[in-house]
């Protein structure tokens, strides 16, 4: 039962992370206390890792890029740690497939290419493959 509530709760938060607890409770057919308890549990177990605002960054003079990163296997943990500490890296995903990791990078429009180039200087990074976000559609 709790797992189903958790799934529905996370789905609602993905749609709109700013939804008030009362509205979440009503949509899920549970009490506000239940929503608060489930949120606390999801946070403490690291299932819920944060809330975020989504914005059309170009209107603020900023750019974002999704960057595929190829990492030498023997340097993988060191590189991930460095990427995690890089201010322009806003989200970081360990992946399988074409790249070892994918980073969402955000910086002022005039600085984004320089920020991406810095990744190439991290020992253990073989190559980076940036894709610049032109427009957020959904």
C-alpha cells in the first residue's frame, strides 16, 4: 500500500513539485499527515533526492547543455567525484550505453563552452559530447 502511495506521490511531484500537501493528499485520497510521513520517509531513504525549478534559461541569458562524458574505467570514481563538485554541473547521471556519464550543465551564455572545455581537463575524461539545449519543450 505505501509503495503505491509513494509511486503516485512521486508522479504528482514530477508533474509539479510545487503542489501543496493538501492538494497532494486530496489527489491521492489520503490525509495530509500521510503525505508528510511518506515525504519524510522518501527523503530519509534517499528515494526523493530533491525538488527543482524548471525554467527557460535563455530568457535569463543562460545556456544549458547535456554532456555525454567518456571516462577511463580506472579513473571512474575520481572523475565522478570531480564532476559532482563542479558548480556548472547541475545534474549528473551514471549511465550505460554510449557514455559513462551524462551531465546537465548550466552557465551564463558566454561561459557555457568554457565550462564544458574544463571537463576535458579532468584526468580520466577521454572525451565529452555536448548537446546544447535550444528550447525546453516539455
